[in-house]
């Protein structure tokens, strides 16, 4: 057999004769296999030639996950019941807030994107994130999280035609404008690994499949993701875990994989109107989430299904509290403002409920307000204590709703609290 050779100089030696493990009609979930590759690396990656010579010629084991497109796997009865309950609660949440979709859809989408980024140790306040959406780039994390919002929007737009191309579009939206923009929307062409050294996969905690396998594995997982004969939550959790196991990109895998989960929930009709902030539920115990992914790679998919279902319950509870806060704040505004029913103040308040920081450009593009109507409306809202205005250097005047931003920050704080054992 010809040994595959990668662009990073690795050569592979299969430990079994098959190109991948085929998982078809059995209910069991097999463990993956491994294949050996010689690590060559590049001189630029190392501090000294002596370090390089010490690593050269060593081998590492890259994981080969099972193919899942035709899997008929179903979890235990207890796990299946839990997953079905989670699916039902997501659908109820979507129906409940679907009637008031405009404010909640935007806020929940932004909150989910921020929570997904927080799992990757990217944090930003609600104010920083809202300002970054308006072009303020003085906080790097907020700018990166805004790209995650765009990736989530791309994922939801692609929900009806999930395929490898839609995954590449999600990743492109996430990575454009970053230091890794040159590989945005492209499968990786090098070996990646998790843990251990920054310069070698030798001894790493986990080594995803060799990059030569990525295209075929992504075709397989997206075939699985498009199926309609599986329980939605079970399917979503497994597709997400398989995606994270393949690790098809050099960066942005976690956020793209969670965006895939949301696109699947939308495609199956569970979350047609609002984005249930599942990542906010996962934040309650990120260690447990990572352990569940590890268990999946060892042949136990039950844990990731359970973790995803339980995260959904936490997310719905947190999202419901956010929605209640938004309603209460919006109702309090109506009591504070004294204006005619045809005043521009009222559409501005509707806008602030879903976008708590605005500027002149937003007021003009979203509401069609000219300078004088903007000034009258925002002066009135400042006088009522609903917004605070501030001039941004070279960016003009920004107005923010401190109450709405506080509600979003409270949501994030609740999401970050670990659950008790």
C-alpha cells in the first residue's frame, strides 16, 4: 500500500487495512481506530536544531473515526427519553417566543454566539459586543465574537441544505478578517492535535484524523446530518461530536461545530424562530462537555447526548429568564416616556429591545430617521434615563441602553456558573 504523505512532511502507516471504519446497521457504537504517521515537522516550528533532531523520525497515532452516514444507532431508553424531552422543551420555547421573534431572536442569537465563544475562552461584555457590531474594533475579543455571530447567521441560513459547502461558508464567516483568514473556508492541510506540545503531536491528548481523510469524513458526517429518520437531539449531538472529532479546520472548530448543531435543530423544525442558547448551557460545566467528547471518541456516544440534552434544559431556563427581563424592561420604558403615538421614540424603543447599542447610521438604515428626528427621539430617551449617549472618537455618537445590556450580562453570568454535582 502506498503510504500517504502530507504537506507538513508526515508519512502514514495504517494499523488496519480499511480506509475507515464503516458503521451501518448495528446498534453498538464501535471505538475508532488509529494509524501511525512519521512526524517530520518544519524547522521554523522549533527553537533549535537539537530540539528538531530529537523529534524527527518519531511517530504519532492519528485517530480514524467510524463512518456514521448510515448508522442506525439509538441510545439507551433512558437517554432517548431525556433527549426527546429536551427536543420537546426546545420546540415549546421556540413556539412561545416565536410570536415576539424580533427582539428575542436577535438577543438570543447574540447570546448564543457569545457563550459559544466563551467556551473557547473568548469573553466580552454585552456593551463591547454591541459596539463591535457597529464597527468599533478597540476590543479584539468582541470583534472575534461578532464574527461568531456572523457564522451562526450563516449556519441558520444554510439549514435547509446542509452539506460540506455550507460548513465551509460558516467557517469563512467566522475566520474572515482574522490572522488565519488565508485558510478561512478551507479544510485543513496539516495535522492538528489537542494538548501536549505546541510544535508536535507526539504525546498529545488527542490527534484528529490525518488531513488527507478530512474531505471524505466531512461528506459522511453531513450525509448523517441531513437525515430525517433519527431523533433530532440524538442526531444533533452525535453530528456535533463527530465534527469535533474530525476537527476539519486549523482553528474555529468548536464554534463552527456548535453552529452546525443549531442549523440541524432549525432544519428539524425544533428551533425555527429563535436560537436556543445551548452553548450557554454547556458553559455550566465545560469540563463535563469535553469529557463527553472524549468518551464519544472512545466509543460511548451516550454521554454527549446526555450533556447536550441537559445543556438544552439549562439554556431554556436561562433564555426564559432573559426573555422575562427584556419584557419587563420594555414595559418599564413605556411608563417612562411621554410622547405622541406617532413619535419616532416608539420605533427606537423597539429597536433597542433587540439592539441595545445604536448610532446614527443604524437609526437611519433601520428606521429611516433623518438627523432632526433622531435628535428629538434620542434627546427624549436620554432625558427619560432610558439611554446614555456618548461620542466615540471618529465614530460619532453612540447611545446605549444600560438596562438591556445589564440583562445580557446577567444572562452571561448565569451561563458561566458551574452546576453543583
